[in-house]
C-alpha cells in the first residue's frame, strides 16, 4: 500500500472496514520435500513417511476415521414400477364374418371330440360356404342374430382387454 492510502486509513472510524486484494499465487507455490537419506533432514522425512504409512494401515476399521462412503449423497431409490420387466406391445388381428360368429356361438356340436382335428383346407372351404348363406328374413330372428353377435363381440373384446391388462401388470 502506498503512503497516501495509509493517511486515508487514519480517517476511518473503528467501525469502518478496509478490504484490499492481495496476491494469492504463493498458495499454489508449494515446494516438494526431498531429502537425501544420509542428511539429518532425510531421517525426519523418512520418519514422517513411516508414520503416514502406519496411519494408512490402521485406518480400516478404526473408529477415529470416517469412511468416505458416509460423506457421499445417497442415490434416489428406484420405485418398483421401474424395476419390472420391459412391457411388450403386441398387435393381434383376426378377421371373421358376423355369421361365422353367430354359427359358432349358437351351434352345439354333436360330433365326438376326435372329429375336431380337421385339415386346414377343409376349414377354409366350410368358411367360404358359410359366407354365402343368407341372413334370416324374420325381424325377430334378425334381432336375436344381432344380439348374439354383439354379445360374442363383447366377450371377445373383454377377453382381449383382460389379457392385455394382465400381460401389462404381470
């Protein structure tokens, strides 16, 4: 500080604070400690090194030292929903005529269960023959027909939605 600033210091009251910037580069200018083992300083340095090594050896399990793991922040815990398996999305499509649904719903098979094993071509032929049949002309039969169709469609949709819900959460 110059003489001029010292004169200004005399004008300050006890309550005034004077702040100045100082050079702090000397804090980073740390000299390394190197000493030859033959010199008297070398014996002191090697003694400090052995004390430090003993300190490091006694550190694990000692109550005087705090583990670094205790000084860190805990990570956020994952919720159970994040730890589940990946949710798979599927697209399932089916094409069927209303009359096939009606016949399948109302028809009671009289054949033994062994006759259900049929060739795929025979099933395709029977489906094509069913599509060509006419719908009932009587309004009451038609209403029963559409009611049964709607109930079958509802059953199919409910089972499909329930399966999707179950596969999503299980």
